[in-house]
C-alpha cells in the first residue's frame, strides 16, 4: 500500500496552503487559535469563502455541486485547515445529512435541500441523543405518529450542538413501538420554527452554551419530510455515524494542538529552564507525539484504502477511540504546562467584565478547552461502545 502523496496530491496541498495563507482572515484564525467562541456570522463567513471556490462540499459528487475530492484530498484539506487555525466546517448539514440524502433521499429532497445547504439558506442540527438514549441510541422515545399527510412529533432531544443557530433539525423518531427497538425508527426532517418546538440552552462546564435541549410538543411535520422508508431510520443512522466517527479522530486538530503545546512548553519555565527540557514532561510529550504519529499512519492507511474504493468499516471506530484519547492527552498536557495561569480568575467570574486574563495569551483557554473536550470520547458513540464494536467485529466476541 502506497502511503505517499502523488504529484497531484502535492499540487492540491500547495493550492490549499496558498489559499489559507492568502485568504483566511487573520482575526478568524486568531479566534480559533486562542479558542475564542465563534458566532454564527463567523462560521457563515468562512463557509461562504469556501463555497466561492467550490471547497465547502469538497467530497460531494459534482452532480450535487461538490468538488468530488477523493479521500486523500479530503485528508489533506482537513489537516491543512487545522494546522492553519481555520474555523471548522460545521458538519451537520454538509457532512452528515447530505450523504444520507444522497444515498436515501428522494429526488425532490435532494433538489430542494442540498442547494440550500451549500448556499447557507439552511443551518442544520442533529436530533439523535435523548436523556435516556445516548450511546444506546436504539432506546430513543421521541415519537412520530402518522396522521393523514403529517407526522405528530412528541419528545425531547438533548446535547444538540449549536441548535441555537439552526433553522432545521434532522431527527430519529420512533414510528413503531411494537417491533424490536432498531426496527421501529424513522429519519425525519423538521423545521425549527414549527409551533411546538422549544429550545433550551445547556451551559457546559467550560461556561459556554454550546449545546441545547429541544422539546417537541405536538409538532406537525409533513410526511414528505420522511427520508427513505418508514421504520428504516436505523440503517440511515448507522450510515451517518460512520462518517461522524471517522471525522472525530481529528488528526489535523491533534497535530495543531501538539504544535501549540510545544510552543507553550518552550515558553513556560520549570526550575529556571524551559518546561520542554524537563525530562518528565518532555517524555510525556514524546509519548503523545509517538501515539499521534502511529494514528496518523493508520489514518493514511484508511485514506489510501478509501481512495482505492474500500468502504470504511471498523477502522472508523478504532480511529475514533484513539483520536479522541490523543486529543484529550494533548489538552491535559497543555493545561499542566500553563500551570497556575490555567486557574479561573475573579475578572472572569464577573458577567460582562472587560478585564483581560492576567496571564499569557494562551492561558485563558487552557482549562476550558480541557474541560470541554472531555466530551469527545463520549459523543458519536462512546469509546466504550466503540471498543465493543471492535471486539465483536475483529475478534468475534
């Protein structure tokens, strides 16, 4: 298996680097680098810049308005964007719903929704998890009862990322309670401005309202918003989650985080010498760097196989587990490197305070990022669930 880039791949990488160097707004890159909260306008601005080059939906087929990148090009683009501190592409519409619509949606759904994802008319959020249905997604309780030309939806979704920005939500709903749990689920598209929908923010441990609870009370949804056949939603859910788990590995994000950690370790001092020269801390950095190099090689093997036409399988679970653990280890080491400056200060506790953080520019985000990223080993299917999938698939347990 050839894991090296071809001449065409290198030319593409150079094109992406030039675009990021010349076009990525410095203020956006600074917000990303220092883990500042991006608002909806920031994301929409970046999406529009990418769409102007037909790079927003790089992996989509050209027939649907994409650039039809292969797996290697996608890998290159994501890694270069992460290293340049570009805002992430919000995945819910572009990389999660769109593949489902292309594979299972009707021609009418494809013609209506896909262009609106590209031009920014619609911002989608994901309605999967519920208070008692997270990793065990098949136990979801939100119901959709068919009444004539509509479904009546009742229930609750939770941990809905950036739902406060969204005007649409794709939901897994229970349409048949008389069969085994996986067999009675459907995939439904819902307008967020429909009467009966209530959005309530959840403030996370890092102080940000990034996720939400969404309540549905007798919400009337046109039957034409059903994707695929009724009670076939579990098939679509598994298809979507394969894409989500591969992305969660985040090789590029981990590499960018490691580079920032090295910069901090070269700046912070321990016993009068840079922390990077402390044997114990240097050994911990070396260990996580070796893990990242090994994962990057595995990722490239998966990318090379995908470029040759192979579909991702259990490898997506393996990358999800290892990738999230590496990113958490880097965040932990960064917090430790910052030391006392990572503590909360009184100025940060005063609502509306304009007082700056008293420490270095990288200090204020160290603890919040560490706390926020405890979630990545849970969402997209917890690492414990992924280990079970790996054991069952690879070892037959």
